[in-house]
C-alpha cells in the first residue's frame, strides 16, 4: 500500500510538471511583462490623435497643432532608441542574466511613461521625442532578455508553443491599450491617463518579477527537481546543456554575420516589421480620416485586429505543439509553412485594401482585421527561428534581428508621413498598402528558399572548444601522472640495485 502511494505521487508530480510547472509561471510573467511593454509602446499611436485634435476627445486639454511630418517624427523617435540597445543586450543577457535586464527594461520604461504627459507640457514635441527615444532605448533590452530566458526554460517539444504564449502578451497589450484609449482620452483624465495607467502597472509587475522571475531553472528557488531534470534532459537533445553553458564564451560574430539562414531570417523579420508597424501606427489615422469614425469607435476598430490576432495565436498553439511532438512535420517545413501563411496572405489583402472606396468602410475593417490577425502565424515561423539556429546565442541573434527589423519601424512611419500629405487621399494610402504588401511577399520568398530550422555549426563551437580544452588538460594530467609513475619506478629500481650492491659488499 505504501508503494502504491509513492508511485501515485511520482506520477502526479510528473503530470504536474508536464501540464503546469514553474516554467509555465515564467511564461505567464513574461506574457504580462510584454503586455505592459507594448501598452507603453503603442499608447502614443492613439493618444496623438487626441493631442492633435482635442475636440475629438476631451476639449479641456490643450491642442497641439503638429504637422503630419512632426507626427511621423514623434512616432518614429521611439525606434531610434530601440535599435541602439538590441545588439549589446544579447551579450548583456548572457553575462548578467535575462531576469535582471528584463527588470531594468520594464521598470525604467514605466517611469518614463509616467513622465510622458509632463514632457509634452514642458517641452512640446522635441522633449517628447527625447523621452520616447529614451523609452525605446530601455525597451530594447526586452526581446534579447526574453530569448535568453526562454532558451534555458523551454523544453524542445514545447519551444514554439511557450514562445508564442509569451509573445501573445504583445497582442494582448495592444488590444487593451487601443480598446481602452478612446474611453480614457474622452474621460475627465484625458489622454495623459493612457500613460499613467500602464506606467503604474509596469512598476507593480517589476516588483513581482523581481521576486518570482529567474534567468534559468538552476537559479529558480521554487522549481521542483523533477521539472528541472525534465527541462535539462530535453535541452541536452540539441547539446544545449544549461548547466554547462559558459556565459563567458566569445560570440562568433563572423560566423553569425555570414550565416545565410540567419541573414534571410533578418530579411523576413524586416518585411514583417514593416507591415506590422505601418498598420499599428497608421490604422487610427486611416480609420479617422478615410473611414470617418469618431475616436471611441476608432479605438474599438483599431483594437479589433489585434484582438483577433491574440485569439488566433492562442488557438494555434496546440496545433503547433501537436505537429512538433508527433513529428508529422519536421521543424524546417513547419517554420516555412506557417511563415508563408503569415506573410503571403497579408501581402494579398493589403494590396486589395488599397483599392477600396470610402463607402466600403465595413469591408475595410474586415480586411484590416483579417490582415493583422493572420500575420500572427509568423509566431510559429521566423519568430521561433532564432532559438532553432543557435540556442546558445539566441539572445544575440534576437538582438541583431530586432535591431535590423526596427530600422523598418523607423522608416515605415516616415515614408507614410512623406507620401500621405493628405490623410483623406485614397491614392496615397493605396501606395502605402501596396508597398507593404510587396515587401511582405519578397521577405517570405527569401525565407522559403534559404531558411532552415537546423542548429548551425557555430552554435556548438564554444562547447567543442571547452570539450577540447578539457580533453587536453586530462591528457596532460594523465601524461604527467605516467611520467611521475615512471620516475617513481626508476627511483625504486635504483634503490633496489643499490641495496643489492651493498649486500654483495
């Protein structure tokens, strides 16, 4: 009877570790952190409509007569700072741990969000640009930190699903902010509340993460030994031994920068980023100027695509996990299939969207919603590919790719500002949507031809060097031991011969 009880406890522990464990708690915390990060990132896209047109929101707050070019500079300033910290952030996360960097990123970004309304009042748009630049700088630490954490927490069989659950916080944060921003801007608190609320929540999250977050399972105080072994055994299948991964290993910059699979991954991510940020920053203006919706309706319709994106990404997680565990599709085919759906479908719908008339507002909303929602499928495509190519240096790869892709995030709003001089002109919007669709098509075409999910040879190079060094040391020690033994034997033989000589004498 005692044996049966012990067996049931072991089965229950194994079941709990597989269904919900501390690794899933880390996922939940990362989900909430990304939700707040993106809430603080996109709040300006809606708030700037109220800042430039107070009659559409709350007339008690002053109106700022900024031009469309000024608006584009304000929206782009965040990304100038964002790209600066991306590449070094991967190395910092490896040396200091993803937990610390993520804490710094969210806490400082929250403080800057709280200071945003004051910066507008004191320094107008130039000071706002400087603050958004600083906020982008600290948020640049986010994705490399998350990639480094997930590379050590996610078992191979759960990698794409867990990463998608984490990244779903992106859509959830956008949905919450865009859906509530219209009501907040029209309330007695006005547009400043769209910065105060996520800023305060971000500080609360930072405190919770400081207590419960961990860079690796080894550093976590709350994880069971069974779950730690479960993760370790899974990661050892690809040579990613979290216990032996040396944080001081040099980054193979030359191999990374000349890796063809990684270069096409960057191009695919750049194409997706162009489309994503073109729509995210311009949907509120398009809905207001072309479709003629008021700010509260605008907020709802602007959030609807990202709500659909969130629902679809969560619904597809079990499917992706099943395909990986059942081995029905190998990782490379799976990445390319999902990436094609997520980039070529929006390419078609974006071009079609540009040819709609102003009296086809309902169809335009449906197309916008479908275009943004279907792009979430890339979570199972290129967005997981950083961990595939190099689990050891996933944070560095994420930093490089994010830095390059967010150059598109700077250029896209600026291009819109220079092409769309009249926000009611359908022809100008047609150019914007057609350009985004063409870029998305080319990005995935290159990924189809040259992309792969196989771990690259330079991922294992540091481990090989360590193994080689260890072998050399062991061989040297064994050689020294043999030499010492032979010396002892020679000394013993010489002593023995000396004794025999004395006996003869």
